[in-house]
C-alpha cells in the first residue's frame, strides 16, 4: 500500500469568529485585507460584522461582496481588481464554497499573474502560493476551506473545470457553527447533500486510503444523523456544529482521494439548467449509488455500517432508503419535480459525453461510458427523452 496525505490548513473549529479571525490573521503579519463575500451575506449583516472585527483589530479592510452562487471567470477578475485596488496583503473569504473558490482564484492570480484561463485551460504552471487566505465557511457544504481546488465556470465556454495545486490551500479555516444557523432549510438541505456526496465518493473512490476512509466515514455518520435536524431545526447548534465538522472532514477526504460519477454528472446538469450544485448532488446521489453498489466489494460493508444499515439489505433497498432520506429533506428525485422540461435525446447525449470526460470519472469505482452517463441522466430527468 502506498499513498500520500498532505494538508497545510490550520483548522480552527468551534471558536467565535470574533476571537479566531484576528488571531489567525496576526500570524500572517499583514495589515491590508480584502474581505470577499456575497450580496446575500451582506444583507444578513454578517459582512458588516466581519468588517467590524477586522477594523477593531487594526486592519485596513476593503470589501468585495459580489460573488455569485455559480461564479464565473468574471467574478474572479472583479475580485482581483478589488484586491489590487485595496493593496491587499491577505484575503478573508466569508461565505460558501463559491466565495472561497473565487478568493482562491483571485489569490492565485495575485501571486502568479496572468489570467485564470491560463491555468484552467492552458496548463500554465502554478509556481507560488496564493496570497494568504483565511476561509470562513458560512455553509456546511463544499469543504472548500480544506481543499487545494478552485472550481470556476469559464465565462466563454460555460464549462466548469477545476484548477488543482497544493499552492491553493488556505492558510487557515475558521469554523464557527453559529455563522450557519441562519441558513434557510432548503439551502441547508442542498449543501448538506453535497457533504454526504463528497464523503461517499471519497470513501468508495479508487484513490482512497486508510486515512481518507476514516475521514469520510466520520463525515458520512455525521451527515446521515445530523442533517435532518439541521434542516428542520435550524437553530439546533449541535446539529449545525456536527454538519460543519462533517463538511470539513468530507472536504479533507475528497481533496486527497477524489470524487466520482455523481459529481461528474452534476457538472453538466447544473450548468445546463442553472441549478444549485448541492441540489444536483442530492438529486443524483441515489442514481450514482445504484450504479456503484455492485462494484464496491468490501467497501459496501463499510458504507452500510456508516449509514447504520444491515449488511444483508439488498442494493435496491439501500438506494430507496437513500432516496427517501433525501426526500425527507426536500431534495427532489427527478428534474420533473423542479418543473424542468425533460431534456431531449441530443441534450442527454451531450451531457453524457461531457460527464464521461470529467476529471473525476476515472476515480469512480465502476467505469462509466458516455452511454452509462446518458442513461443515468435520463432516469434523473424522470421522463423519456423526446
């Protein structure tokens, strides 16, 4: 057995952001900071709160709160301009995975120059660490605070492709569960489904190792137990804490061991219909599980044990139980439930081809052809293709 595990992120869990953020920044020896966030969090007052914390600690702060939910290269360019205008020596990302990924991408360009597409499409090497970044997740979802990846949609091609480098890790992640309690139920469910999808795919992936297995299993157990509580009882701080920890554990796991068919399928599906990434993961998770279960070998027992299910449970029943659990969170099982017209045969073919080419597909425990992908997407559509 051979594997490598590397994560330089300082994880600060459970401490109030008012205490943890100034201390994390003090270790960087900087004075000028760009606070990156989004308009939704600005409306809640969290951006003003963070700005106040930074100002009170003596930092010169400028704010960029314009990151969109499905960020594109345009968001990165605007964040970069804001950072340059501020003379920023460090970045603080307050928000979900989209905000953290944009901050990573902007920090990449600040330190290495060029345009984002140089790294996304042209293979330009990343030779320097990104501008120091403190990530403060406000959702228990992507785990981006623990990963060496930033995923941005290309403005011209409308295709999402990740840039991966050990130079993309944040310096620190401040995980304050109190910041997640105001997240609405539907969004809590969507980002939480993403946590479970990360953990399951990290556990069954071909590049998994004993350490990522342990991280993924802990994340699966927490998400399965606590996500319903976090959705239906949003101010349950224990449930919020456990989900925020599950998100970080799952992010750490998949950063090292990779993802699989569910995330490969979610890319083109989210892009074509403008759907929330986590919603797509939740919708597709039962279909991906059905496709993979027969190929899991010994990992099947570990997965069922993490879900608290008996080993003798048939695959079909495992899938239906997963589908019912997700439905209880308000996650649809087909596109028809979202009033989205059934994709045409041509659209299914195009999405299947695109999914089969996604970088995470070779890590899936069972090989998947474009036709396999098309078939799963047809099932997820909920109606025959026209």
